[in-house]
C-alpha cells in the first residue's frame, strides 16, 4: 500500500469518526427524547380534551373515557413541568434571584407538600414520565372511536369561534363534566307512575369545592331551563324562618325564582328546588315537615337538590349522593398554568413557568386565589414582577404556617384573621376577618385585592375588598371584610415614618 493510500485511508477514517461523533452529538439524549415525546403526546391529548369541553357530551361511557384521558394529561403536564423545574433548579440563577425550591417551602403543610417532588429525584420523575407516556399513547390509540363520536355532538356558539384555552377555562366549570352530566341526568329523568313524590339529590363536598357553582352551571343548561317552569333557591334557614312551611315555600318561590317564562310550554310544569345547607347539619324533623308541605305544592316530576358539606344529608336523598372532591394537584396546576399564561406558550418562558409552579404551591388549591393570581400574572410577562409575586406569596404562606400552623386561606375559610402585606407600603398590612359570597345583583366594593396587595393608594381604616367576581354561574362575588394596620418598623436614621404607631385595635403583627 502506497503512502498516499495510507494517508487517504487515515483521512477517511478520521472523517468517518468525526461524522459519527457529530451525528451522535446531535442525537437527543435519553431525557431530552423522553421530554420531547411526552410533550408531543400531551399536545394530541389536549386537542381531544379541549374539543370535548366545547360539546354537550351526554354518554356516560364517553365522559368516563374523557375523564381518564384528562387525568392522564394533567398528570403528564405536571410531571413534564416538574422535570423541567428540577433540571433548571441546579442552575445558580434561581438562588441569585431569591427563588427557593418548593420542597423547602412546603415542609410545614402536608396538603401543599404533595404538589412538588423533593429535590434530587429527577430519576423518579423520569420513571413516572415514561409510565404516563405509555399510558397516554395507549389511551390515544383507543380514543379513535371517541373522536368520531365527538363529531356528532354540535359545539356551542362560543366554541365555533377561534379561542384560547384560558378563555375556555374562564367561562366553564373546570374538571366537572362528569358531575354536571350526572346532575343533568337526574333532573331530566322521568319518574314512573309509582314515583309521584319529588326525587331528592344530595350533593356533598368540602367548603368552596364548587357545589353551588355546579348547580348553577347545570341550571344554565338549556335542557334544564326548558324542562322546569321554575327554579327556586332556598337556604336551610328559610325552612324554619316562617310560621308555616307552605308559606315559607310560597315566599321562597316569589323571592328566589331564577326564571319563569310565561310563554313557555311548561309554565305549569315541574319545579326545581335547590336547598343550600350552610349552617351545619339540617334537622331531619324540620326537613320531613318541609318535604311533606313541598309535595302538596308542586306538580309531579318536580325535583330537589340539597347541598351541604356534611355527608349526613345523604340519608335525605332518594338517589345516589354526588360527592365533589377538590381538584387533584395535577389538575390544579394545569388550571393555574393555563390561566396564568393565557394565549402565551409556557414552554417559551421556562423561567416564568418555574415561578408559576412555585406560586401554585402556595395557593392550597384555592380556585378564587388561583383566578386572582393568574390575572395579575397574565397582565405582565416580566420575570422581575413574577419573582416579586412569588416571594410575596411565599412570605405570606410561611408567616401564617409558622405562627398559626395553618394555611392563610384555611384560616380565612374559618373566619379567622389573615394578614396581607402591601408590597409597595411595607409599613402597612391589612387584616382580613371574614369572607362573604355576594349574589350578582348586590353591589360590590370598588377596592380590589390587587389594590390592597400591589396598589399604592391609601386605604381607609375599615373597608371591604372584592377578592374575585366569578365569570360563570351563579356569578358570585367574593368579598373580604378588612382593617388597615400601620406597623411599627425598626428605627433607621433620617426616617420620620418609623415613628408611626400600630393600629389601636390589634397590636399583633406578622412582620
């Protein structure tokens, strides 16, 4: 072999080696390949779920299949974002900007701790990502018939227009399709001749889980609107606040009727009664007397829905009790992320996604605060603002857990005092003592929660704050009764503001 042939052979070998090394370097690493595959499968699942949200699916088997697909999609989205969060947490940039890992934030509260994985378990997350990927891939293959059947359900007017998912979620009850159809099936069920007495559906669930919202959402359905001549809402206090139960029901019908169309063909048709038990357990003797009176006043086919936090009302039902549970951590994260980013792709803003995930861990599953926080974040896609927001929420959470052992929103649900700092007025804080739910007809305060926490305006001594006005039935407004407290800050040279005193009403502070 000549020297030229040896040289050419060596060059060819070197080129081949370099080419192989180049190709290998361009191949995705196992973790990156897994991330990419899961991302693509999640997009396919989201297409199916989003299309189903805009259609009135009545088939229970289809709803169950969609529910399983939604759960797997939420889980996959949560794992993918958690993996990205953990991958980026090794970067010192997080520490320089004062953002800690959620696991250290949540060590005091089990209900929120489960929202994030402990650090150093990326391998475990990757393993769960593979499981979700396999499950989602299999479910999408099995969903071919489901997609075909979905086409037979006409979309509403809203969904015929171009939309973003955050608009969709903001105008529907997220994650409750199966429960809503369960209630609709109960209300549209035609009783037999032997079932002359009004049927009763108990709905139970914890505080602020959405019982009243679910009922109002169902009542807005055109099928329910056309089926019942009247929809009446009473509280448990209405059942005992009048001398005669028949008079109580007449007054309730006159004052609380949601609709009564005189031109409707079912003007004298069945009546839907909703009883919201808000004062604890409902006395069974009171209910039995009221139910006996109710039967004499309404046509055959009338129905009753009764809601309460206690499962003791199950004994009052004539059908299976519907139990509402809080959203899973994965579904809650999907809901919050979608609202916070709006029409913006979260993958284009990994730093903001990390901050959003930290913020979500401090909200304790609150749908009200999720809506409020998401709207604030969506108004400004600025890393500095989101970082300040995350630090503020973390501080509020840590102070309450350290001092009272409970999450601030849990305290507020118990009508206990909650302390809100003001980001631009560090010598002030606001104490919220009670929260109320106002009807859509009642005038609401002009001061908003955003004004309190991020505004710079002067606040009165005592005032009410509008926390959130729901965009879906029953369009309730959530209001906090508050008081301003001026803090006594540490003295510094040249500062006269440090001489300001605390409010005389409450000398305690979380500062």
